[in-house]
C-alpha cells in the first residue's frame, strides 16, 4: 500500500466492465447475429421507420448472401427504439445502447441531405464506426430512383462498415485519362455502359466538351448509365443497377480509376480486401444455400436509466483520506453529472454490505441533494467483500425493475477481493452493465481477468472517471459536458491559474468545483467574461470533505472565465478545479468530444493510434487544438498533439477526427488517456461530403430515352458553425494495456510512418510530387532519406518496388514530420513520347535504415493536347506558385520544429 499522502496522487484504475466492442454484430456459421440498429432519441415517432428498417435489412440479407458467393447473411437484428416513443410492450435491452449501434437513424449529417454514409476513420480493411440513414431516406420512396433499392444501398454501406473498403466512384474526379490517352469515367468495372451528358451551361448543345488544358471533360458533364446492363459489378460503384450483383474482383477491377478504393487499398479490388477479412478466414460458402431464412428482428426500448452506486468503505484502501475522495467524487456525480429522471440507489460494503438508500428518481436539485446525503462519511471494516455489495445492488435494482436488464452498477473498490469472478458474471449475464473503478494499483487478478473479457480499463482521477460515466442514449441535451478538469500539486503560497471557455452551446447548470487536501480551503478568485468576480465567500464550502462548489445562476456568460486557486497552506497540496455544464438549448446540439484507441492492448513495438472525434451533432469541427495526455501506472506522462491533416495516422483530412500514433512506452502495464480540446478561432463550415456514402445518381438511359433525376439538393447554408467561436472541453478515454516493452537501453525499432497523401501532377514534362513528411519514428522527428520509384503499372510498385525505375533524390533531404514536401523530377519514361501515365511511390528511411511501408501510389498523367493551345490566362506557371507555397510552408515548419 501507500502512505496517506502518496495515495492522493495515486493513479486510479477504472475498469468499465461492459460488453463493449467496435461492432455489435457477431458472425457465427455464416450468419451475423445481433446487428444493432438504433433510432436517435430526437427522431419523432414514426412507425414506418421500423417497418422500413426491417424491409431494408431483409432485402439486404439475400443480396449480401449472393454477393459474397453464399458466405454471409443477416440472421438476427435488434432495433433500439427511443425512450421518447410510446411504450408498446417492446423487449427491454440488456447491454444494447445507441452509442454501440452499427446502424443509426438520425437527422441528416448537417447539410448533406439524405445520402446514406458510413463513418470510416481507419485504414483499408478496418471496421468503421456506424452507418447513418436519415428518417426521410427510410420514409420516402423517391430515394430508390436515386440510390437504387434500400437493401442494395445497405449492402454498399455494410461493406464500408464491416470490411473497410472504399468507393469506386469519385465526385471530385469523375473522369480520368487512360494510358491510351482516352477520357473515361471513374468506375468499376469498366464494362458498365452509358452516355456522357452535359447538365450545366458550360456546354453549348448538351454534349460534353473536352477542356484542352486538362484533357478531361468540362465541368457539368455527367456519365448517365444505361438502366439495363449486362455488367455484374460493382456494388461499391453503382449498386442500383439491376444487373449489378457482385463486388469488383481481381479480374474485372479497374486499376486506372483515380478513386478512393485504389488510393486507400493499394489498387486491390474490393473483393480481394473483403476475402482477406477475419470474417472470411475460415468461412467457406454454405452448402445448402437455398436454406437461408430471413433475419429475425427484436424491438427493444429502454426507459429511464437505473443506476446503483456500490462503494467500498473498507480499510483496505491505502490512505486515510480515502472516504473524503470517494465522497467528493460520488457527490459531484450525483449533484452535477447524472441525468435528470435517472433512478439512483446507493450501497456500501466492507466485510458486509449495507443498503444506504433504495432508488430515488432525480427530478430536482432537492432530490440530488437528498441522494448525496446518503453517501458514506466514515470507513467500515478491514476486509472488502465485493460480492456482498453487488448482491445488494441487484436487490436494489430488482426492487425497482423486477430484473437487471439495462441497469448500470458503478462499483468503486480497492480491488483486493479475489473471489469476485462468479458474482461478476451473474450480474453481467443478468443484463446489467458494471462500470468498475479500481483504486490503487493492486487490482485483484479476478477483476483484471473480467475486464479483459468484457471491457476496458482506464486510469485517471476519481473525479474524471465519474464524470465520464454518461448515459449512452445518444441524447446530448440532458448530458453533463466536462469543460475543464485540472489538478496539480501546488507549492505553498503558489497558485493554479487557468482560463476556460464557455461556448454558446452550453451554459445551463454550470458548476465550478474546487477540491483541496489540507485543513483550510485555498483562496479562490473566479472572473467571468464581463468582469464579474466570485471569491471563496460565493462558493458553498464543505470543510469536512474539502469541496467548494459554485453554481452559476441561469445561463453562464459565453466567453473566457479565468480562475485562480492559491494554496495558503504551509506545505504543497493537490488542488483541482472541475467545470461542468449542460446544453443551453434543446434544438442546438452541444460540441461533443469522444475518444477511442485503435486497440485496447498492444505488444511492443506495435504502435497504437489515439483518435478524438469532435463534432456538433453530425457536423465535424475543424481547427481545434487537441492534446492527449497518456499516463502510465507509475505516473510517467506523455503529451501528444493530435491532428486532422489527412497524413500519418489521420486517414481523412477535415473529418473532425483528430489522431496521432502512440508508440513509446515507459514500461508494461495499464495506461490512461485524458484529452484537452481548445478552439481559439472560429472554424469554417466544411463543405466536403462525408466519405463512404451511396452515390447520388443523376439519371438513367432507358430504351434510348434519357430520364434525369431531380438534381442533387444544394448544401443547406448553415451558419451555426461559422459563429461558434471558442470552446474548451476535457474528456477521459478508455485505458489500454501494453506488454513486451524491453528493459535496458533504447534501441530504435520504429520505422517512419506510411505516407498516405502522395500527390503527383504534371507540368510540361516534369512530375511535381507533394506529400506530408513522416518522422524518424512514425510521425515524430525527421526521416533521413526518401526512396522514390516509378513504374507504368501500380501493381509492379506494390509487389516489387525494388525492381522499378529509380528516381534520383540526392538533392532531397526530409523535413520535420508534418511539413509539406515538394519534389520535381523529369521521368525518363516520358522522353520516348508514347507513354502517358506513370505511377509513383515513396518509402521513407530513418538513420538505422528502417523503412516505412510503401506510400499510397500516385498517378501522373502526361496529357498530350490534340492541338497547340496558348495558355492565355496563366500568368504564373505552376512551379512559381509551388515555390512560393513551399517557402511559406517551410517557414511555418521551421518555427514548429525549433
């Protein structure tokens, strides 16, 4: 154990023992079971949505079965209905929540109409987060003209979500020039037939005109497919065509098309990627394929949350002020965090358990205070009998509900009890979720074992862990938002000074809470954005439990609030400040921050990725500064600056998902994650489409006649994002385990990270390459050199890089990670004059000759104009502009790296 003083700074181990995982659906004998679809709580009640979801997935099941050549289908599906809809004797969910759904039905992604899309944030072959359908996509029939039948659209999105493949069309580059100098449409397979039609006034007589500078069609030209085709692929291009029933495979895959599938998956066809997935490892086609039955559906509806706190008051927990800290954290939870209308009960345990109170519903501040009055104030016996506590919690929950389904238990324990295995599984199998917070580093092996099976662990301060236990219902209006969580050991007569920003999306029920350790409270000075000041006298003080709390009346002022805590005690002590608030307005979603790790365990030297998603509703927030602090059990911390720049670990630029590689660890064991987000400038609204969506089809040719669909609705001009201004947030992430870290001197085993944004363009007879510099170790530091090679086929680069044409890079020395590199060279292949397309790829090398994975393969097209064409309006050549850009960029990079 530790002495009283040391325990205060001790890391806390929190195990959220819930059955969590990326995807809810599990594959067994060819059938996906437990696919979870959830309707967002703000969607108005509409029975058609449930019927349409069922029709869509039923149709998708047999289409998917045929498309995967008799390998997989949907066997059972759960649909989670919002608590706001009328009760109709639906089943009660166990562990299913909106946040875990594979498929969500919710208002549109902030301005992109009804395109279904999949949120993908990782590399080729990795699962996505969810598929998003809008209510009007499900309810209105006009959509089938545009996207094809809903079941087929579902399969297109399922392939994104489950197998990590990408689209084979590209709205930014709808056409490309082939090696034979012909203009073709970006598609897969190339057997699909159709005509080129001009929709905009850039074309005189409705026919498509070639732009002589690019060799491509002028803007406004569209490819209109024949309604009746013979081509059978591909589902990732145009699943709406009746003949299309397969994914593109290695035989019919179009390798020339400049689409995301080629770029992200190294020119592999979608079927090659799908066949490599773990779903298909040992899954042979089913023999009696005629016997697949339609999926079975169960409709679930959760009402209010029911929670029981189970608190360890035994003397096993080191440190005399354990009860104080437990009281501080649990009280903060009851007074500020837990949502309105939740039912909460409290149980304590040491040798034996005690029900402090049966459930009360939180209907007012008075009810919150009443609940807090039942919190323990004194320690109990020597031993900790966790099972005794859990059994009483079940009794408290069953008294209210009759069963454990959908209930939650927050267990806080010193973790010394080794006989907990059986009662844990009983509770979890009964349908309850256990959030376990284990204090001190001596968590019992039983609990460790459980967390591996059914959930994740994390470290952090008790207050932070409590504030992170939110409802997973998807309704952010009632949720508490953590604006600030700061804590530091402060020397005598020194201060902790910080500024927090309250933005316009929050401000209701705003609390500033300070805690301290010594007998007398610190001095507190808090100033709001319009200059009003608050001091200790304005705070509600609890001298027994060392908490000062101030609730700002009404809606808190928007802007910067500055606080100072001064330690007036004669010795150093830990001072903390926590700031929480709730949504100001029920129609405007709050800015929310979610964190996730790429995996929950890693073996050195394999890297992990930290992801932080920042959004308001479904609108991504750009330009925030995001810092993740990773702490080990022994207190070592590493800080990472996360980026949304489309390089390194960040697959897509400007999708509001910020990320960074994490690869250096001080030792084996558990690590926790805490994130601070600060935005100090207004973020420009994003016009880019979400990735991985179903294609909007402009029209069809049917029996020689052109039938156009209504043109795509223009993006709704929406200024909520422009006016947002500054905000700050903190969030605590799940913890993760690291093993096999070597002891002894550091040996460089980390290569530079893969370059994923290589771009090649032509000017005269030169190729201009640009990319983001990787580091010496992944995305940190500086590489030593680059190897650049070219080929006439992308596959040769991919499969035998060192047999391809070498490019001399002796003049090129790598910049600091994150900077833009520009390199111009003259390819030998073009001197012969009959080659028009070359492919380029790069590897970065560090000083111990570790090489990065091969970059994405870029395509450079040497366009030979059909006639001489004076570039009248080009005052500056491309290279002049590039030089000017790169000097700007280098200045920025130089400042960053020094």
